[in-house]
């Protein structure tokens, strides 16, 4: 259920390099971006890190999560903060009850206020925060129109048709779905895997883009479908265009994070710096393949003239495990965990402040004084909790 | 901001909406048909004497072999149930088929639904005007609620079918103009 390694790792590397980072810095940015899809509670337990820093959940972890209020809030905090950043927390539709609007307002869309907040939060916080922010940014394009909370009335979808653009015009082909998570998607026959149809309002099957399978993660896919929230209207998802926007916006965002721009503005894309690579990038984005990793890797290596190693999830584990307690926050993983906790706290708090308790009652640790914030992070490192759920009254 | 259609719905969206209503209406019509059988079966099982009295007039029940009359009653009621349930299944499946875009020329099921609706309304009015006093009053109330739901489902099937015909004609006309 994620934009794949091809974009989060290799494409982010390319964008970072074009934005002005060195080869080594670009690798770290790319690693952090991809690591957002790997930082589960299971992984964090292995390195004895703070569980509150989890940025994703395994299928098994989701299956273990109860769908009571606490469980739903935990799921929403993770998925809305890192993979389905809400586009408009104050959206309004007439004649809809609050319970519906709480879910509707979590729909992911690019160029939202939360994206600006995400980047402001990452500024000056290092490479790891930068990488994490790039993952969030890229997902706002890939995962738009879905919400990071289990919701049948938002995330259910039907009538998928793939649009093939030919010289004679657009050709539509009905997409067939199956529920076999083991079998790869068959691009030739147009058969894809998606989550099982479940009419329960808050089933895990209705989390994020499960009902669309991996379609949002394929940069070549252009398709038409009817989302549940769109009142029977169809929407066309043009991934090549969206992914290109994501790539150009990442370059602009990273330049902002490096200090080349004073502020981050929505709807700005750095097309200038990719002008000479435009056709190459388009051809990678539009190539019909399950993974574009090889193409992005080749492009990245041409850009920098250096080899890009394959992503290894355990790359920084030893550094973290071997560090002393006071040194852990300064390691790569330590800084990543800090950035993740900050991001989760910020987004969850914004959701709460908008009047929506779907992510729970969450204080924003970023508004605390540095001393209190460090205390909370140290507690988080020890206990796996950071009082982000408002329960740790002792630290208020 | 999310592309929500706040104004007038497009033609395709209205067609999808009517198909959705028809699909669920058709399925509900079949399921509610099962209720007829369940309710009658339970009534005959738990209140056999009342059922017999209702089925036969008082005079017929003098000097009778109860088990034989009971068996005849069950067989006749079962036969009627099967006929009406088959009718419901036919209507329901046709509605689902039309909702899925197949068999768009089907019309008979709508006529049958209209007749079924008239019959249901007539029976309902008759029960209100000439109520039969039964022991199980709460069962009577539950039955009334479910029958009302069933009536609503029939109306949904009729209205959405007619709307779909009109919308399909509109779409064909606009495609012909555009083509």
C-alpha cells in the first residue's frame, strides 16, 4: 500500500542531487525517504527504539490492531501523518454529518497547508527530516483522493478503467481486480490485486488506497474510477503528470530546506532544473512496468557519476545499537525517530485542533520548550511512549 | 477542493446513482421475500390454533381432524410462498441485471413490481381497516415495519428503473448529437 522503492528511494535520490545535495547526502535523503515505509513497530522493537516513532504498519501489525477507538486513532495518526497527508482539514460540504466530515477532511491531496507545515518542521532538522518530508510530499501526489483512516464512505471505490493514450485517442479498458496478495499484478491482462470488498464502515480493508490496489503506486497508470466520496462522479488519476509534479516539487522543496528559498510556497515546481532531463524523466514515468527502480537508478548514477547502492533496511542499525544512551539521538536512526515523532505530533495535533478527534487528542511537542521536548523524547526512547496521546499528565 | 460535485450531477453520475439504487433494491427485494416465508412459518409453528382459525372459517373447523387440516394449510401456504418468492427472485435478479448494465431493455419486471406494490398496499389497507386480533401483537408490529420497508424497496425499484430508462435515452441522444 505504498509508493514503491523506485520513487521513494531512487527518484528521491535523483531529485536530491538535482536540488544540490552531494552524492552521499542524496543517498541519506533517499534512504530516509524510503525508510518511512520500513519503520514499523516490529523494526523499532528490534533496535529498542521509541515505538511512537513508527511511520508505517505491517499487515500483521494492522491485523493485530483492534478497531476500537484507540486502535482507529493509532492507525490514523500513522497513516495520515506519513502517507496520506490531509489536503484540507477545514473542507466543507453542506448537509453532511460531522462523523462523515471527520473522515472527508482526512482525504489526501497535494499542496495543502499541512504540506507547508511539514516542510517548515523539517527545515534545519537535518537530512533525515528532509528525507522523511520528501516521502510525505511524494505520497500527497500518489495517494491523493484517499484517506489515511479506515473509512468505507471515503476509501471505497469502484468502476476502474485504465486509460491508454494512443495516437487515435484514449482507449479505456476495464481493470479486473483479484484478492491474491501473493501473485504480482498482471499488466498485460490488466489484472491487479486489491483489498477485499468489505462494507464495514471502519474495516482495515477500507484503509488508504487498498481498494485501488497498487494502481496509485504505478507511475505509468492513468485510470478513471468512482471514489465513494465523490457522489457518483468519476475522477481521472493521471499518475505520470502527478509523479512529475511530485518530482519537481521535491526539488523545489529540497532547495527550500537547503536554504536556497526563503519560504516554501504551494504549487511551485522546479521545472527549470529538469529541463534537460525532461524527456528522460517522462519516459521513465510512462514506461509500463511493475518497478521503475532500474531506470531511476541508471538515471541517478548518470547524474552523479557514482554508484547508488541498493536499499538496505538495516544499514544504520549497528550505529544505533552501538551508540550510548545519550548518543542515540545523534545517530541516523535517532534523528529519523525524532523527525518522525515531530511529524506525527504536528499532523495529529493539527487534526485535533481542526475539531476532528479521529487522530485522538494530541499535543504538539514541537510547541514545547526545548527542555520539555528533550525530556519527552528521552522518555519516548525508554518507554516507547511520548505522552503524545495527552495521557502523560505528569509531563504537561 | 477534493473535486466534490456540489452542483448539478453529470449524466453519468446520475446513471450510476440510479444503477446503485436499483442494484441494492433488487437484492433487498429478494432478501425481504425470505421474510415472508420465515414470518408465516414461525406464525404457523408457534400459534397453530390461531393460524388454523385464520386460514379456515370457523364453521369448517367443527368436527375436524386437526392434523390433516394443518397439513393442508401448510402445503397451500408453502405453494403460495414458492410462487411469490419465485416472483420476487425474478424481479430482484432482473433489477440487479439491469443495474449492472445488462438487459437494459427489460420492462416486464417493472410491471410485475407495480402489480406487487398494488397488492401489498391493498393488503396493508385491508389489515388496517379490518384488523385481525392476534395474540402476538409485537409480531404484528414487526411485520408492519418490515412490510413498509418492503414497500419502500418496491418503490425504489420502480422509480430507479424508470429514471434509468430516461437517463439512458438522454445519454444515447447526447452521444448521437456528439457523434
